[in-house]
């Protein structure tokens, strides 16, 4: 009976894995297809990668996507981390109210947030473009950073900062040399989530961007009505970059911890 349960549980896991990853492998395979066909592989070719880098629209979409994601990540991580630290020192009532408000953007459907931003910029007569899409990305990324950093703050000992102040450190030194190093892992996690949310976003970007600014998500959406194998090449590169980053983020800490353990043993 246990063997039967084990067989079905393993089969279920493999089916889930196939459901998630088979489409990705399909896209990667046909990015090397010689023809435009998306159903029949006719031969190996790198022409779609070459065409992708030769197409100005795609280059601009990649540029804007990366720049917006990086800037939104840096700014939202700084603001979100400082906000979380401030909330941890605030009164309980104020902290709970702010955290409840902080959850609203994550609970709201993206379309509601996107329309809200669009109406706000329109009512203020702000021309939509790079600035509006960057501002929108910063705003909707901040709650994810706060939500990631707050649990770690609850685990910190409040006496650490007070001890640093008693020993002559300034509030800024206590913040940068005592509190933030203790939050390093959660800050990095919040930054990665913010980068992913910004890089992957379509709905908010679509409603807040102007005609002169295209992101990868908007470009892909505008190309779905016609066969465009360059999208497969673009998607493959994105998947590879994300995979490399995730591997580095997980492997590097493991190597450092192993070296520390070996050092202690010696």
C-alpha cells in the first residue's frame, strides 16, 4: 500500500513539473528552429537570435525593461527597508494600520492598480512615459520589500542598536553597521522579489507607459498576433539569465558557509 502511495505521489510531482517546465523547454527548442514554424522543427539555426539583436525595437524594449527594473529595485528596496525599520520602532496601532494599508496593493488585482495609476497621471496632466512607468513600478514594489524585511526585524534584539548608541555610535552608524547587516539576507530577498515583479510586469506597464517606451512584456504582447520566432529567442535568454542568477544566489552562500565550517574545523 505504501509503495502504491509513493508511486502516485512521485507521478503527481513529475506531472506538475512537466506542466510548469515543458512549455519553457518547448519555447527554448523552437528558438533554434530554422524555419518560422512553431510546430515542426526543421533544423538547427541561430538566425532568430541574430535577428533579435539586429531589431531596434527589441533592443530598446530590453534596455527599458532592465533600466526600469534596476532603478525600481534600488529605490523601492531603500524606501521599503527604511520604512520597515521605522515601523518596527513605532507604536503597535500605527504599525498595524500601516501594514494593513501596505497589503492592499498586493491584494488588489493588477488591473485595478494600473487603472488607478493611469487616472492619477491623466488627472494631473502628466505625460506618460519613462518617468510614470518607473514611479508606478517603485510604488507597487515597495510593499513586497516591506513584507519581506518585517519578519526579520521582529527577530532582532532591540538591545543591539541601544548598545551601539551607548558605546558612542551615531544613529546613522547604528543603522548602517548594526541593524542593516543583520537584515542583509531579507533585504536581498526583498530586492530579488522587487526586481522580478518589475521585470515581469505587463498590466501596470501597459497602462502607465507612453508610445515612446516599450518593455519586453509590452513588446511580446504586441507581437502575439503574428508569428515571430524572435520572441522565442528573447524568452530563452531571459530564462537563462534568471536561472544563472538564481543558481548564483543559492550556490555562492553555500560555498561561503562550507568554507566557514571548514575554517572552524581547522
